[in-house]
C-alpha cells in the first residue's frame, strides 16, 4: 500500500518523461494536502536513482492507476 493511497496519479497513457512524472506526482501530492516537507522528501527520494527507481518511488508514495484487463484502451493483438 502506498504512503498516500488517497492521492491517485495516472501514469499509463501519459507522458513517460521523468520530469513530467515528477510534475504530475508533485501536483497530485499538493492537491492531496501533503505538506511541503513531505513533497520535498518525495522529490529527493525519487531523484536519488535511475528511472526505474523513480517509478518504484512513485508507486511507494501514491496510488498509481493501472489499466484494467477489460479497458477499451488496452491494445488487442489480432492476426
């Protein structure tokens, strides 16, 4: 369970650039009432490693929307 499960951030289908992700998560944390000190702690942790570390940190801190198996936007593979 993430540290702030009430804060939801969509990653799938959005810009995957690290700075774009940081911006979306930071904005969501602030809108969710998270203190400036906690937001700064998130940023420090998220930027302390590589791209995979950033994604894992995001998932540790907020609720990340994941596509449903039946989501109409999920690509289907047809031959």
